[in-house]
């Protein structure tokens, strides 16, 4: 259990990774009235605890990699802004998620979801949702109704696996030039999926993305490459043009958009 401390009322962040916890004390809201961030990854919770819904200032919650099977309906309250439940075994989301109208980031990759609740359309401030590596058999078109949604990860779901398998990355032209694979070029962006650099090549600037070698919350590098090939095949001027892939690392070589942050 948690250690007893005389006064924790000023504490706002609590990080409890790998502590072999399976429940939280019922007095949590009284002990930590100002708690706003709670991270409990790699513990033994089997359900997202009801008690977190009673913490009035709790905004950011992570129960990543717990083997969790369910979400208590009352754990979902309006104050939540980030909810990270990656790498569990959750099969469904309660309809009470609809009350979380401040929710901005919702991480659910690596679970067992087959559908999304109807009330998901109530999340008007949602900006990012990660649903990769679940069991969705149909595309979650209801997400298109969310006005602020900017990022959706759907790789490795049954409905999309067939589509990406048809996108053969080997059809991309291989560009054999060590200049494209030099790690000294300036970084445009970096994340769990890899690093993108600005490279001067053949008298022009290009963007080169080198992928990480492992599964991320957005899926695998192969998934991202495949969907990029599919998008490029549309030859739509509103999409980034794909020039090819590097011969050694298979990094994607794309047009560089000048003037964009």
C-alpha cells in the first residue's frame, strides 16, 4: 500500500511505476486534494479505479501496461484532460466517457477494443486518440465528427490490416545515396516512431524520416510506410509527395514543405 505521510495536501503529481499495486486507498481524494497528475504504469490494476473519479483536480492519468480488463464507469469524470491506458486488455469503454468534454489526449493502443462507445462524439476537445493494435473490425467513422481531432492512430486493427497489406513498400524507388542517411542533418521532428531530418539533396531540400525499429503506440514502422505509399499513390496535390526510400535503412524521402512549422 501507500506510505503514510502527515500532510500531502500540496502534492500535485504522483508517479508510482512498477509498485505491484492493485488498488488505491478510498481516502485518496482526502489525502491528496490537489492531485492533478497520477501515473501508475506497470502495476497490477485490473480495472481503472472508481476512486480516481472522485479526485476533483485530477487531469492527467496513466495506467499503462497493467493487464487491465475494464474501466469503472465512475472513474471517468469531466476534469480529465489526458487518459493513458496503452498496453492493457480493455475490451470496451463505458458510455460515461461522454462526460469527459475536456479530454484532449486518449491513448488506447494495444488493447482489445472491438467498438467505440456512441458517446465518443461528445468529446469536443479531443485532439489525439491512439487506437492502434486493437480489434476494431470497422473504421470508427464517428471520430470524423470531432471538431478538434488532429491525430488518429489505427494501425494493426482488422479493418485496416488488409488495406495496408496491399500497399507494397518495395514498390517505392530505392535511392542509393549516403547523403540521405547522414544523421548530421538538422532535425525537423522526433517522436516514438522515428526522426525526420531536413536534408539538402540534388540541389533541393527534402525531408527524410528514419523509423524506430520497434512497435509504438501508433503501430509499426511498416504500417506507417505502407500508409504513406497508399497516400502517395493518390497523387493528390494536398498530400506530401513521396520521392522514395533510402537503400540501407529504408527511410522515407519526402518533399520538404518550406515555411511550415
